[in-house]
C-alpha cells in the first residue's frame, strides 16, 4: 500500500484549525458567561452539553462513519456545523446557547470518528504511529493557540467574532473532506471477489485487496482470521474477513477493552484535575492567571513530545499495550506529585512528567485501536472510544465539583492521581496476560 502523506497533512491541518476554533469558542463562551455573572453551574451545563452528544449518539454515529461516504459525511457535516456556529454568534439566551452547543457537539460526534478511521487507510500499518503523532501535534498546536487568541478576540470584539472564527474552522473541515483523496464507505455486503471483498465493502479507491493494516500485521495474531485459522488460501480470504467483522468488538478484544477502560479512568482523573488546577495555582500556591496558562502550555507541549517518542517505537500490539500502561502510570504519577509541590515553580517539571505520559497514552491507544479494528468497523471503534473519553470527561467534571465542595484542593488532586494509579495497577495484570497471549502464537486469543 502506498502512503498518502498528502492526505495525512490535510487531515492534520484540518484538525489543527478545528481544535483551535473549538477551544477559541469555548474560551469565549466561558468568559462571556463569567462576564454576565453566571455561576459555575451554568459553565458546567455548557461543558456537559459539549461532551454529552458523542456519548449519547455513539450507537448511530459509529455506524454512520463506517457506512456513509467519508467525503460526503465530512463536507455535509462541516457545512451544517458552520451554519449552526453562525447562528450561535447571534443568539444571547442561555437555553439557545446550550442547545446550539449540543448540536455542534453532535456534528463532532460524526466527524471525529470519521477522520480517525481514515488515518489507518491513508498509510501502511508501519507508518500509522507517525501519522497519528502528526495528527496529535496539529491538534495540540491548535489547542495551545486558542486560549490566548480567544481571550484577545473576546476582549477586543466581544463574543460574536470568536464564534464566527469557529464557523470558519468548520468550513475548513468541509474543505479538507473534499480534498482528501482517501475515502471510506461501506454499504450493503457485496459478493466475495468483488472490489473490497469481505462482505463489508472496502476503502473506496482500493481494488479488492482487503484491509492492508490487518494484512500487514497478520503475523502478530491480530484480527485477521486467516492468521489464526491455519487454513490460509486465497479461497478463504473473503470468508475470513466476514468472520473477523462478525467476531471483533471492543468488548471482545482483551487488549482494546482494557485500553479503553484504562484510558477512560485516567481521563476522568485528568478532568477532575482540570477543575481543581485553577484553584490550586491561584488560591493554594498564590500565583497569577498567566502562570496558570503557562503550566497548561507546558503540559500540552510535553504531550506532543511524549506522543512522538511512542510513535518512533516500532512496537507490536503487545508492545503498544505495555507502552500504554507505562504512559498511564507516568501521567497519574505526575498528577500525584502535583499535589505535593510546595511552590508554583515545581509545577513545571511535574507538568512535563504528566504531559509526556499523556501524549504517550494518546498515540498508543489510537494506534492500537487503528490496527486491531477491522477496516469496516473502525468508525464504530473510534466512536466507542470517543464516547468513553467524553463520558469520562463529564464524570471527572462532576466529581471534581463535588470533591472541591467538601475537601481541600490539594487533597482533590492527590485523590485524582492516586485513583488513576490504582486503576492502572488493577488492569496491569489482565493487560500483561493478554500481551503474553499475543506473543505466544500457540495460544488462542481470549474471545472475551
């Protein structure tokens, strides 16, 4: 399979612009709510409205991302989101704002798994870590630029201009969808031997070669049924692809199941810290708002470096699972140490530690999912992953608010870090058992 790096750069650029626009709009909305005198409850409702649709719609968005033409989906959804964002710029009531934010999030619940599922179709499996690291770097760059730009535009022009800028970012998604040559779309089953044979269709623009990510990795005991059956043979390729799609699922794959649950637990802990950190920096450590922003930038910058470090490892699926465990432990260790710092200067090295782990988690989990999910189910797999992450984010926000009401800020952060370490330790043994089965081709993988 020829790598389509032009498509990777287009998708990554779209992610950078989209991330910047989304975070810019979120910054402006929070500042506007604060200016109006709205309390923490109103802010929490807006954040939940932004996070809940990917969780609630996961059953449908993943299937649509797999079955609809990816180009049509990205172009149509991007343009609709742009119109919704323009409408958001011209409403003022809290109910209208919350409703339109939820509609925007519903669109993201479609475009995010669609773009994520496209990446493994753009490059061979061996280049997938690098492609995902490029995508993460682009998204992180947009996130780092957005808060300062949002505050600047909000202070100079008010709420409308940042929201119109966000509308432009959705047009960029639609434009990227139109320009990306790699396409996915799996309709009704086709007869074996047709283009994209295997019953679920193939990546549009590729003649019946099946999924190269699975084919290239079949020797490591992945989802390709032919690698385990011992029967091989060209005549069984279509039937094996059918069985892989029928048998594979996030809950049935021990490595993916453990990875998704673990990432969800640590995202909940990180979201809890996001709620507490501003109070920790400003009230407990008596530092400035600028310092708080610098620490956020340090964490994000370190996450880019951590992601690239993992991307450069030539790891099997089992090796990626071990890297995921180590990255999760490093992230939670950084959060735990954050609770112990006596002065704000110590936050920088602690943020570097946690950020390195955070970036490693993002790449290891994304590559593991992209490799192991059959091509026709990647949209659903990434939709489930996104739903778990968004659900964990909401849970972390709620839990953070509850804990901050009853315990000191330092104790809240310590609880988040220790809870994440406990979750990592609890899943370490199942993950290591699963990796042992992956490395021993003589043992059948646990069907879950």
